[in-house]
C-alpha cells in the first residue's frame, strides 16, 4: 500500500507546483497533513481533494487605493495560474490529437484532427498573450493602479468579444468534422459519435454564459475602480 | 456552517485541517476552499506550527475576533430559522 501513499504525495506535489502563489500555501498545508491520515486510501482521497484548490478563485475587491497592490497581485496570480494550467492541458490535447492525425483513416477525420490541433495552438497563443504583465518593483501607486486597470480590461476582453468568440469558433469545425468522419468510416459507432458531438456542443454552449458572466464581473470591477 | 460550529466548540484553540475534516465529516476538497474563503475574508487566522524533528510542520487554524463574532451571529440566526414554524397562520 506504500504505492498508494506515494501517489497521494505525488498528487499533492503536482498541485503545489500548479497552484498560484496565493493558493500554494494551502496545498502545502494539505501535504503537511498527509502523515496524520492513517489509512492509505483515505490519504489518497485527501490528496485528490487538493485538486479543487486549483479552481478556487481568489478575488480581492479593492475598497480603497491602498488595496490595489494586493488586488493586482491576486489577479496576476490567477492569470498566471490560468496560463500554466491551460498551457499544460492544451499542449497535452494538441499532442494527443496530433498523434491521432497520423493514424486517421479518412480525409474527414484527418482534416478534423488537423483543425483541432490548429485550434489548440491558437488557444496556446491566446493563453500566452493573455498572461499578466510584470509590475516594476519601483512602480508607484498611480502606475500600479493604471496597470491593474489595464489588466482588468484585458481579462474582460479575454472572456468576451473577439478573443472569446474566435476561440469558440475555431474549435467547432474540427470536432464536427471529426465526428462526421467517424460516422462515415465506422457506421456502427454513429450513436456514440452523436453523443460525443452533443456533449461537445453542450459544453461549448455552457462556456458562453460562463465566460460572459466573468467578462461582466471584470467590467463591474473596472467600473467600480473608476468611481 | 458546520465548520464554523466546529471552531466554536473550542474557539481559542488552534486546530489542524485533518482534525476539522474528521470532526465535521467534510472531505478535503470541500473543507479547504471553505477555509480559504474564511481566511480571505479575515475570519480565520492561520499559522504554521513549529517544526518537530522528522515530520513537516502542520498548518493551524483559529477564528479571528471578527470570525468569532460572525460565527456566533450565523449560528444564532440559523437557530432562530430552525425554530420558526414553517407556515405562519393568516388571521382572517
């Protein structure tokens, strides 16, 4: 059972590596508890729970100018975390679909895989373009406020407008072609291909209100900052 | 609410995350985001215990003064809500 406990420790160490600086100490706190969990499987479940920490969105709504450096830091941490997590998952998917492209059996699927890889590379580009700018150590409060304002604006634009819709639009054709190609080549899998396509469309549809509500939240923060 | 009630049982004692998880029955993935939110709102203070030889220092948690007041208020209002009759009689 030693291997289970080692797996638990590995999960926690990975979470620590991927966590933003503001949430990292919480993941370290969970790792420190691991020795106190007596049962190996309980320790494994304990470690699995730490993954949720990665998705806890920490926010500070500045009540005054003095809160802006802290709020800017939390925002930058979150943007950095998105770049890290997003890059890992998008690169992994690009490699997976790239490999599948080499073994695709028909033209539809080949084009589908190629489009998905192109979409993943485009998302990777957006993630890197959307990473936070560095705040100079000697920046005064005015400069920090201006930078915070511009970062909030970039975040709002990341979740709405051209950035968001182009991300969504570029993902669509690849998946649709892939499923259509699957139905043509292997008619016996038509049902599962339809389910796959439906799931993809549902998740894509869900991403619209999710992103737009985030964009609205950033727009509100920008508005409040201007008051 | 369960976490706040657990802290209120002995509000002046520092607690470990795993002990809170056991006494509340909450899984780590549920408990830690709650602790994070409480700390973010200044309701919970955190500290690392002094390192002992051979084992890593553990993280400790205790309610702040604001946290203590907030928890008491929340538990009182929850208690009041629980004791209220589900339907109010309407007099004709």
